[in-house]
């Protein structure tokens, strides 16, 4: 394999192409290396605002963590990363921080193996060595930024080795905006592979057998109790809850495809929806949250699965009074802003509002899709400002503008709120880690929300105690008051501008 056969030699000229390189440079290198089709599909599936700069799009963790998380949560699935060592270290650390109980594979490389195509050969050899059908149903290999920009062609890997399925995907930070959408990249690739197997002939049954009722597949990761609660809602209509996608085992993919309808609980799984639609399945938007959300969702699911209206009404009559009573027992009083990158932000806002909270702003890192339209319409009718593809700056500005009693958001949003003596909760660990659907979801947030709002006095005491110590680069206890040197800042600024102009001129050569 020669230097020009597979990768892009220009990608590693000069100081090399790594995470420090600009998005435009990485994107151009990947396109010239034969990744145009993949990147164009990502741009359609996960669109950003036109011309968005680095601060006009969500600031998320490395997107590849989403795909890595999906692979690590599946039984009999081995996940291998191909990327810079620093990136692999960070992703491995994060995966174990979130409870991974298995090793992450890694194929190292250097400039020589990247340019000559030896990296692809090393990946192929690694996959062959790991493809043990006694251990694995599937092996996932993920290209990070540098291998993607260099055109490492995972699509040339065998589709299976010794009966072990091989799934190769590119998940570059310059092509997939958020880690939430990277979950869809792998879930969609697996569904496409499984759909092909099912169309070709008989496939394995789920571990717990095939349901004797029509099932509803749930699209999007959720709290473990939520599928149970959704199953209870469906039971009066003669339906059952199917698998949750992303699945926990390969054989569940077949059952997920063999459903009566798909509930797009999280609305950003565009690639997965494409596979379900190719299999002839109906996609139902939104989710059964609160009273209004549950009523509309039951109606939509019933119609999609051709359930008689009498049975739909029976389900509503059984569950809606219980949901309304649960919401009334656990009211939330206070103004709350909501932001996050999980994809369920609009659902959480709906539940908070039905619990009595005033929610003026919802920011989500995910894009606007048809499957969140009912939630957007419901929130807009109540005067809520909904910001898709919300940036960190927009989320923080909303906290400053609305001065909520509680800010729910990502880590930096929580930090900014607490610095302003506003109680705040981290969305992922404290909100997503609770049931949201049906009767169990109604009232589930009240305790943690009300407790956090009640902490306002503690923040005021801390602000008073630590007041007067400065902020930013002037914070601390000093013998002498620090003196600003604007001439130093101006000189540094001139040097940065000069460097940027030099790099721009070099790009034009």
C-alpha cells in the first residue's frame, strides 16, 4: 500500500494535523482524503447554523464519547479507538468515570504509519486478532479526528470475521457536533447492519423472548425505570414496550426493528430514524411526560398502531388522573432555567411547568427536528423561549437575564450561576438520573428542585463571607493590590493577531 493509496499525505505536513488545528483545516483535509460523502451526510443529519463559528455552536465534550458509551454498554461488544493518544486517554478516562467495566481497545499510530497506510493495516490486523465469536457479537472501530482527516478507510474492513460483525465509523469532532448525536452515529450504523441481516434471513430472538403483543420501540437513552413506566401506559391498549435504542445487546436490534411503532423519545436520532423508516416503521414524536404530554402521546401511539379509540380512551382514563394527582401532590414553586446536551431538555421543561414552575428559557445543544415539534409548540404557547443548538454563552446569558431561583444546566452553566449566588443543578447527574415518564415521572423532580431552591440563603451567606476577595485574575488575598498592566495585554493581543494573519496567509498559498 503506497503513500497515496489510502490516506491524505497533506494532512500531516508541517506540524501535523491534530486537535489543535482549526475546524476548517481538518474538514478540508478530510474532504480531500475521500471522506466527503460521510461528512456531507453528517451535515444533513446534524446541522449547525450556517456559518457558525466556534462560539456559535454547542461546546460539548468530545463527540466520540457518545459512540464509545454506546459500544461499552452493549454485551459481547468490543470497542476500539483509532486516534491521537491524548484523545484516547481522555475518552478512556471519561468512560471509566461513567462506570465502564471493560477495556477500550486502541490502535496507536505515528506520522509514518498514518501517511503510508500502515495504520489501516494495523487496524485490520487488530480486528482480525480480536474477532473471537466466543467473546463477541460485534467489534466497533471508531476513527477520531486525525484518522478521519487523513482518510483512514474503515469501510474497507471486512463486514464480518469468523461470524463477528465489524462496524467501522468516523466520529470526528469537526463533523459531529455533540456527543449525544454521536450515539446516533453508532446506533444508526448498527441498525443498518441488523436490518440487512433480518432482510437476508432468520435472526436470533431477544434474550427474553419475543413479545406476544405489538411493541413500541423507544428511541433514546433514558432512566431504567422509564421503559417500565411506559410499558404500564401501553398495557391497556394491548401494546408492550419494546427495546430501547441504543440497545444493550446485538440481538435486541432485531426486536427493535420488529415493532409496531417507534417512539422518538429523544428527537435527535436522525440516522436511526432513517433505518426504522426504511424498515417501514412509523415514528411518533415527543414522550409521555406530565398530563398533557402523556395524553397527546397515548393518542399518537394508538393511532400509529391502529388501536381502537375506545382502548386509547381506556388508557387515558386509567393513567391521566393518577398523573394529575401526582403533580398536584408535589408542586414546584419558583423560576427555573433549563439547559443541557442530553436531548431531553424540552421534556424536562414541560414536566417542570406542569409541576407549577415558571420556566422562561430552555436551551438544548441538539438541533431542531420534526420529532420535538409537539414539545416546541407546547412550550412556545406558554411563552417559553426555546433555543436549539444553544451555546454556553446563550445559556449563561439566559441565567443573567431571568435571574432564576434555580438554574439547571451543564457544568460551566452551573458554575456561572453559583458564582452569582444562584442555586444550580447539573442536568446530567441530577435531572437525567430520575424517571421522567408517566406516573413515576410526575413529581419525581419536585424534591431535588425544591431542596435546591431552598438553598438560596446558603448561597447568600457564602457570597457575603467571601465577598471582597476580587474575581478573575485579581481574586485572592493580597498584601498589595494587584496593578493592571494594560500595555502587556495590548502587546499580547498584537502578537496573537500577527500569528493569526500569518496562519491565514499560509493557508492561502
